[in-house]
């Protein structure tokens, strides 16, 4: 047993409401209840009618349409697939196997494979001949040509390096040195002066633009932002709070009225059901129980049961008469056959494996052909 007290839960009291909400709630709930009760009763009546129609008409109709759809669309296609398409496809597959696959396999195995082996042997012979020709003829010729070309390349390389050194010295002292002097003593100071002037002009322009922007900001704040803020804070926000309270109360009133209207609709429905039962169902039940049931019993005992017994006796007599007729016809047929063909030969008795009598089997006796007593 736990002797310690459980921790106290925080109290869940609703937040205090203002007088505006309390003053709006009661008339709004009364008006909404008056407006919602007919709507809820019509809704419940439509729900009951819809369930009745669904149970009595729409569901059987849907099942019938489903059966008709299956009979018209599904089962014919299933039968067509099962008894036409599948056998035809199997036949075509067997025919394609016999006419295409088997000849192609035979052609590959007994024609193309030996031909390929022969071509491969011929290609290996040609490759061996070309390899011998390359190793014994083309390779020495290529080596000699490469030795000659390397000698010519060495001679041309020595001449080309001297010419390149002369051209490089001329280009350096005729173009590079004058270009570097012009860049260091003319272009660089001129670029620095232009950059300093551009930075000064940019500072002046940015200062002017910043001042204009600050002025426009304060003008827009004073002319538009502060009035809009005041209108929102002192007009729109209180009106929005009032409308929010009214909307919340209307929504809660709608929910409350819908639930109350449901209870009222349920009570009215039960009253109408009881009224229908006492006006129609109970009198019909009383008439059925006190009038129709005794009358039905009297009719059953005085009319239906004797009629059924008479019909059964007539049926028994008819069956007996038909059996006698069949027996007489069989006897006449047998007499006619005996008159035309004579007496039939009697069958000879054959030794049976089992004893004819119903004797009890014991441990000392047997009924088989080999161990029969």
C-alpha cells in the first residue's frame, strides 16, 4: 500500500471570461438552437431514409449489377482466356519450338559450329603467318628506319636550338623590356590616379544616396507606418478581438446546438416510432395474433390437413397401382421371352472361397482357400 500522497496535479480551471463573452453567449445559443433544430431533424430524417434505401434497394441493386457485370464482362473474358487464348498460345509455342527453335539448334550445332571452328583454325594459321612476317621482315626494316630517323632528328634538333636562342634574345630586347618599362612608369601611375578619382566619386555618390534614403525612410515612416500602426493597434486589433470572441461563441453555440438538436431529434424520432408502433404495428399484431392465427389454425385443421392427407393417400394409391402395372409388364415380358426362346439355362454352382453360412471365425478355423477346414 502506497502511503505517500501522489503529487498534486495542476488545476485545470478555464481562463476567466469577460463580460462581453457572457453577454453574447446566451442569446447566440438561443438563436442558433432555433435555427439548427430543423436542420438537424431534416438531417437525421435524411440519414434514416438513406440507410433504409441502402439496405432495401441500393445494396441489392449493387449486388445484382455486380453479378450482371461479372456475367457480361468478367466470365466471358475468363472463359476466352482459359479455353481459347491459353490453348492457342500453347499450340503456337509448340509449333514455334518445332518449326523455329529445333531447326535453329540443329543448324547451330551441325553447321555453324563446325564452320566457326574451321574459320577459327584458318584465322589462327593466317595470324601465325602474319606474326612470322612481322618478326622476320617488318621488325628489322622498322628498326633500321628508326635508327636513320633518330640520326636526322639529332641533327635538326641542334640547328633548331641555336635558331630558337637567337629569336628569343631578339624578342626579349625588342618587345618585352620596352613593354615592362611602359607598364611600370606610365600605365601603373595612370591607373592608380584613375582608381583614386573613382573611389572619391563613389564616396560622394554613396553619401548623397544615403542621405536621400534616410530622408525617404523617415518621410515614409511618418506618413505611412506610424498611422498604419496606430490604426492596427487602436482600431483593428480591438475589432478583431471582438469578432474573434463572437466567432468563437457562434462556433461553440453551433456545436452545442447541434448536440442538443440531436437529442431533440432522437426524442422526436422515438416518439414517432412509438406512435407508429401503437397506431399501426400493435393493431396489426393484435389482429394477426387474435384473429388471423385462430382462423389459420381452423383452416389448417379443417381444410389443409385433410386435403394433404387425401393427396398423400392418392399418391400412395397411384404409386401402388404403378408398381402393380410395372410388375405385370415384367411378368408378361418374361412369359413372352420364355415362349419364344424357351427356359433359360441354369447356372452351375461354383465352389466359393468363403463359407456360405454366417459362422463365427475362430483361431482354429480359417476361410481361405489354402487353410480351409
